[in-house]
């Protein structure tokens, strides 16, 4: 429940790996907690204190000759404010684009850059923990997809809806910064 790796999740992924698959992607691990979690709990990638458990998870998968990636995500507007924090998004869209979603607060340009760094720092932790790679989650109603969407992205800065290049900038900058850090 606290976002750390427990025995149950290690056994779950080890069982899948033992079945003979070539790659497991540990899903929906958040780069900012609790704001980046769409529902609680998620595995946490936002602090080095979780590296030990993440390493154990990577080892549990690798024991069965299986590659292991981690999906790095930030819920963005899909965050449920069970923790009292308002969801954040590229833009405030009223009404929210999906039934049941809460009204998200628009990120400042500086906050957008901070989110990019959070993804990249999470990727470093994935590497330090011994995983073979990561998947940057930019789909569904999470943060990354919200930047790509003309419906959810009404920004007027360099991350804005004006062009596909601007809407894709968030994801591209995550990938560039991640590559800088992980080599």
C-alpha cells in the first residue's frame, strides 16, 4: 500500500517469468507520488528508498531468464484526489474529458519541466535497480497523452496545442533527458 515492492508482487512477476516469456513490463509505476498515481497503490519510482525492493523485483524476474522493463507513468488528469491533491494537466478542461475525472489544474511551464525531470529521474532509478529498460507511458488519459491531445491541451506556450511538434514536445523532452541520464 505504500508503493514499495512486496513479496506478493515479486511472486506474481516471477511466476509469469517462469512461464517462459521473453519480456515483462512492470506496469504503471509512478514517477511522482501521490500526485502521479491514478489510484493507490502504485509502485513508486520517486525516491531512492525504493531501490532495494525494485532490485529484488528485477532479480526475481531475471532468475527465469526473462528481461524486465518498468513502465514509468504520471497520472496527470487521471489522478483521483483521494489524497486531497487536485489533479494536474497541460490545461484545465471544463468539464473534464472523461466521466468521473476531476477538474485538473493547469501546470505552469516550469512545472512541466519539473515533470519531465521526474520521469528521467525515475528512469535512472529503474536502471540502478537492475532492470533492462523502461517504457515511458504516454497513453490513455495519463499526463503524456494529455499533452498530445488537442482536446486536453489548450496551452499557448512551447508545449501547446498549436502544432503536433509542440504537443509532442513533452514526450520528446522526457526521452531526450532520460537518454542524457541513462546513457
